[in-house]
């Protein structure tokens, strides 16, 4: 490993001032679980890393009275998992975290790093996007708010400038909506998903008022499936309509091939798992959301 | 005469492993933890092309990097080892590439530095240019390919049956093995039914969690190599040959291994660290990363064609097997796999007319060697899939069809060697019982369909091989066993202590086992092929018996009557006047063997014993996605008499889980010879969540009369039948047959779509 500078700022402002808008070898490091792997593999050689872990207060987690969830970017996934009330307020997040890597990784990986890394195989981005979460982005001159849905520009790419940081993530209350995330692996259970499907559904019984449907892993970034959403809007979640939603999803989605599966196979997975995710959210079918 | 009497028999005791405590408390020795004064770290610069002539290696920038001690290329190696080619079957592998590279990942240069990070960085500064040559990757294409991997075949002297290949040119066939028994063609022509199928297996890796690691330490008068090796005696012979030194100047020390599975046999990093240490005149350590292991040694991909003639009453009358083993760029032990497993390509069936052709091929992929089963899992994948397909076509129950054709004790196996003490039928019976075969079976409904499958295979232990042992009884009556068997996690130290303890009437846990230091422990052919318990076990038993006889003689000498109960310590005191002296017993074992006849491959004595194992499973298939979930996996094996039933059980479950990975998910992916998933993030071994809800393991009642206390080996047995049992279960569930491993959800799904006449696009 080539020697590099490690900065350990104490404030967000200081951290931002140490970033360099023009130099891609200068990067923030949070938990380091993704970045260190890239360094070990020799695909990233830093000249300067800005460690965010000493930034005061950046790991705060607040589950407000109205059930809005506010996460400092440095909050670890493990701390989030152990947040009191999470299971009631956002069962889908609690459940997603259980199969997200392992306890050792979750104890150091941060929510900011999880979003900023922009690997389409990550589990939380589609879930947070479907939940309508927003990130607060801090830059040298100003702060802006970006919906998680719009955070990703492509494969391993975000809309963040090099001198911007994710400061906070805020998830609006789930309310009476119901949500589910389905992680589909094709090699081993701990593999990266071949497909992730997140749905958030506003429904009266089986009658869907509105559905937010996101897929990831099969696509180059977390992607909203508008046609599937349209097929579900105002429809009863019966087998015919779920099938239609799956068909709509499969025809609109652009899947990519990777070691987890070919593009055509992933399209089939989308077809099947959009319906299963809806069933799972609404408590229909079996535990995997398969038709009963 | 008695020592600290064991009281009860040591055989059949489920004694916890002697080294277990040291391992779980982090105190056991591993080469990875070894640091010597003045030690340098070596990092390897590897070929990026699959086949090419080296035009230029530019090491200037690497040499100029501060902290770099030295950069070494193949030419430098030649200064200390003039003929730097090694390999157990062929001397085809250069320590560092000389003029040509044969596969992506082949070592081309090495950097030495006191700081491994500096060495690693310097490696990235080396530039090599190649004139690329046409390459071949597929084992069947390699037979006729214009691309020829090696200009000339260079068989090692050790094997008489390879001599005729000396200097052969223009071929990728490293060895062709043929077996001819009866008249297969004629019988096929007359058979009522003929079935022919072609199967494939993929290239996979051993994945020991301890990657390859070796340290060489030059001494005033020789060299010491600390290595995570399964075969220290072989390494010593080979290093001595390379250096032109006598064996006693080369010392190989092996502490514990974090897994080996057949990968850590023969020369791996040892020749490289030895050469580097002699060049640097300092100790040198090379520890591979997990990712680099993919380029070191792998398991053969294979293509297997099998054709059977079956009579009206369901008897197999003829079988023709053609097997092509993809050996990669260097033969390693592939030619042995080709022959020593090739002869059982016909399976555990009683077939009068057999025709086997088995070919070891060179290709431009990372080399393949032995992996837990020595080719049998590939063969069994083919013949047991084939067996089920025939049973299905003939509308016969698959267990009944097998039972009709199984080899019984006293009947000749394909080579003509009579099978003995091999309870194949009992294994099949136990599988049927444990799967409740006769009872109605819930086949699921909707998108979840259930099925079950069985398979059975067997293996001849490789022969002839030699083991030697020493048993030392000290003046206080305590005993020490010296063996070259490497305990790589399989529990051999514990078993050897039990065997010695049984003879000496000592509790096994009181015995110290000194293993694998060639200056201290005597010769052993290697810890491989489930041979140690039988071969080394015999040697230990013999050595212990000799020690016991000497103690009896000592008792007579000091005037005690036959059968005296005077403690051993007292014998030594009477003889030497104080607590002094010791008694040493030695033992050696090599089984009898008759080499196969060159033309026909036939022999009446191909092996001292057979290992048989079967697997059965219940599974469910998600018809919408192709996902297969194993509900239950049953392993039934023949281990002879179990010396340590607990260890037998863990060997069975461990082997079956390993094979489960090779069956369901593991596959080395290549694009033009370049591996595209060389990391554990993208090469997926099974985790705990991938295991079947139930794994049952059973070792049937069995006794091997020629084994030590009736024992035979068991390290590989549960690998044989897992893959075909699962493929058979999948067909039972959803009616599709997969001919190629691994059985991924996508492969199952594609087969389902093809069966429905709506094949899925390839993109
Ligand atoms: C063994 C293993 C298994 C895994 N399995 C899963 C899994 O099953 N599912 C899953 O979703 N993920 C999985 N992961 C990925 C893991 O979730 C991510 O590595 C982790 O969330 C990244 O967070 P981090 O804090 O470690 O990021 P880092 O590695 O520190 O950073 C990642 C990237 O984000 C940037 N960054 C970090 N923080 C900020 C910030 N506040 N603002 C702007 N940029 C920032 C860094 O510069 C870097 O580019 C796994 C990882 C490992 C090592």
C-alpha cells in the first residue's frame, strides 16, 4: 500500500474543507468496509483519506415522536438495528438489516457509506428510496436535500460532488403503509443479491391506493418501476393484478448481467419477485411471499 | 507389566481432538504466524496472459522503490537451480516463468522486501510484455487443438508408466489411460437398451481458509522450509532434487494446517521460497492472499461421456466411458487422477464388458490437482446421473435398479481386482431407510415441488504408497509417536494416538504425537486420498507393537516373569539404575500391488481397500425461479471399523458440505483464460444458511480385515455422491435433468423453460 495522508477532522465543516472537488484520490472514509476492500484490491489508491468517525455528533440516531427517523451519516448499521422502536416504526428496515452482511460489518459500516458507495447490490438504498427518505448533503457553501431516489447517477455513481458529504438521512414516518424488502440470492445465502425488491404500499386491506416499487442489484442503480406501480395503483392485490404488475415490471426493467445471473434470468426474477414482495408486505402467501 | 493403564479400549472412543483446545484458544502453531529474524517477504508478479512468449520483463521501477531488497526473475532462479522445473508427474512447472507463460496468474517474478506492503507495491511497478500465442481452454478441444500448451512432454522419473511419454511433441494429452475388459462394443450392439449421456463439471478451488504459505530459512549447511504442506517427505525429495543436495540437508517442518483438501500436496511455494532464500541469503516468507489461491491449484473440470447397454431385466451388460480431465497448464498430479481414478469410471457396478478411456489434458488455465476425492466426485457425478436417467427411462425404481447391478464382495471390479469388505448394498439399504423410500412422499404443489434422489460411489485407495512411524516409550512409561502425517484438521493426531494407545494400553490423550518434521519424523508418502489412517495407522500399530515387544524383553532382562505387572518406569530403573533410557519401536507399511497391464489396464490387485459412500436428499424446487432448497441430506459411508466415531461423523458432514458447494454454487469463471471471479466475494462457498435443515451421517457396520484394528479411510467418502443425488432429486421434483455442474437456480430455471418449449434468451 502506498502511504497516504489520513485526516481526522472533528467537525463536518472541517471535513468538507479537507475534501478536494477536483482530486479523485481524496475521499472521505466512514466505516471503511467498502473503501478498504477497494484499496486492498488495488482499484483505489488514495492520497488523502478524511476519516469521518471523529466528527462530533455525526452518528446520532433519532426516532422522533411522529416516527420520523433521522440518522447521522456516521450512524452504524448495527446501531440502527439496535435503535429502540425501530422494529415497530420501520419493520422493513429492521428486517433488511438482519440479512445485510453480518454483525461484524454492520457494527462498523455506516448509513452514509452505504448510500454514498452506490454499489447497486446494496440492500438499504432501494428500501430507503421506496420509503421516500431524503439525504441532507453538505458542501463547502451550502446544504441541499436530495431524495434517496435521486441520489444515484449510475453504477457506483452518485450525484454528490467530490467536495460534498452526506450529513444526514431522514426517513418519513411509515404510518399505516406497509413495506417489504425481498433479497434474492442465487449462489450462497450471504451472496450479493441478484435482485432486491422494495415495496411500500398504502392499502386498505388488499385494495392498493398507492405502491412505491424499487428494484436494485438487477439494475445499474436502484430504480423505480413506474409501470408496476401504475398496475397496482387502485387495484386489488389479487393474483391477476399481481401477475399484471409483475409483467409490467418485467417489461419496463432494464436488467444487467453479472456473476449473480444473466440479464434475461434477472428479468424473470423481477417478474416473480415484484408480486412476492407485494404479497409479503400485505401478509399474503407464505413467508417468502409465494402464492399460497 | 503395566504403564498408566488405559483401562478401556482406545478403539471406538469419541475422544475430542488432542489439539482442539490449542486451536480454539489460538495457541496452535501455523506457518502464517512464523516470523524469523531478518526475514524478507516475497510477493509474486503474475502473468496477465494465458499463453505467450515473454518478450521483456522490466523490473527497474520495482527495484528502484525504496525498501525493495531484490527483484527476482526466472533467469535469476536458474543461477541457484539450473533446471528449475518441478512437478510430481511431469517436470513441467518452472519456479518462475522462463521464456514462456502458460496461464493467467503464473508466477513470473518475485519481489523481496522486509515490509510486505513495499513488496506488494513494487510488484505493481513491474512491467512484462508478451508475444501472445494461441491458447486452448476446453479439455475436449485440447485433444485436437492447434494450440499446444507445452512444446514437449517431460515426465518425471518417478513413474514407470509415464516413461513412454518422454519427449512427446505436439500434443496436449499428458496421459491417456485405457481399460479394456470383455467386449464392450459387442455387448453394446446386443444390448436391449443403450443409453449415452455427456456430463460436465466445472473448475473449482479447494479454498482452505489458510491460504498457501511457506518460509525458507537458509542454514550453514542446508535449508529449512516451514510450510503448510500435506506432503513434507515429497517436498524434501523434490527440493533436494532441484538443489542437487542430499535429502538430509533439506528439512521440511509442518505445524498445523488450516485446511488442505489435496491442494497443499507436492511442491507449491516451497521451491520458490527456497530459491529466493538462497539468492537473498536470508529467510524468505511467501503467504498467498485468498485471491491468489485461485492461480495455485484447482480441481479438474471434466467432460465425461458414458454409454451403457442394459438388458431387458435391468442388468447393465456393457459400459463405455470417456473422460477428459482439464488439467490446466501444469500436470501436477492430474495424470494420477486420470489413471488411479479413471479405472473406476464405471462406478460400483458389476459390468462384464467395460471400455474406459481417460485423458489428462493440458490447457491454458490454472493447474488442477487432487481435491478431496481425487476425481471420484466428477466420475460419480456422471455415472450416478446416468444411472438415474436409465432407471427413469426403464421405469425402474432407482434404488432397485442400483441394487440389481451393484458390485458384491468377491466380484471383480472393472480392473479385474476382486472387491472385498465393501458394503455397497448395506449403504443403499441404509439410504433407503433414512429417506423412508418405500413410504408415500409429499411432492408439494403450486410453485413448490419436492423430490428426492440417491447416489452411490466408491473409490480405491491409491496404491502402492508407503508410511513409516516411530513410537518412543520414555523411561517414565510415557509414549511419543513420530509420524509424517499432517493434521490439517482431519483429526489424524488423535487417531494415531488412539492406535498407539490401544497397543501400549495407554490412554490416547496421554500420548504425544510429533508430526511432520523431516529431520525428526520418518518418511510418509503424503496426507492424501484418505490413505493415512490405513497406511500410517498400520505403521504406528507396528511400531507400537515393536516397542511393546522390546518392553517385554526388557522385563525378561531385568528378571521379571512373563506377564508381570511391574510398572514400565520400574523396568527402566532396574535396567539403567535411574529414570533413564527409552525404548523405540519402528514400523513401516506398504501394501502389495500389481501394476495394471499396459494395454488393458487390468490387474488383480489394484488397491488394498475400497471406500464406499452414498448420499440421499430431499429437496424442493421453486418452479418460478429455479431455486433449490435442500431439506435433508443423508450421508452413509463405509469407514471400516471406526477408530473415533465423532471424527468420522465430522469428516462425513464436512466432506458433504464441501461437495455441496461444488454442486450448488462454486465455479471459477473465465473469459479468455482470465478468471473473472477470483475472490470470495464472487466465488461463493456455502455458508451456514446454505446448509440443509437436516444433515444425517451414518457409518455402517463394517470391518476391513487388512486395516489397523479393522479401520479404513474416510476423509473423502462423503464427497462422492452428493452432486448426482441432488441432480437426481431435482429431476424427481420437476422433471428436468441438468448435465452440468453447478446446479444454480438459473440453470434449473433455464432447464424448466426449455422443457416447456419456451427457452430463455441467453443474454
Ligand atoms: C463482508 C461484507 C459483506 C457485505 N454484505 C452486504 C450486504 O449483504 N448488503 C449490503 O447492502 N451491503 C453489504 N456490504 C456492504 C456494506 O454495507 C458497505 O460496505 C457499507 O455500508 C459501507 O459503509 P462504510 O461506512 O463502511 O463506507 P466506507 O467504506 O467508509 O465508504 C464507502 C464509500 O462511501 C464514501 N463515503 C462514506 N461516508 C460518506 C459520507 N458521509 N458522505 C459521502 N461519502 C461518503 C466513501 O468515500 C467511499 O467512497 C458488505 C460489506 C462487507 C465487507
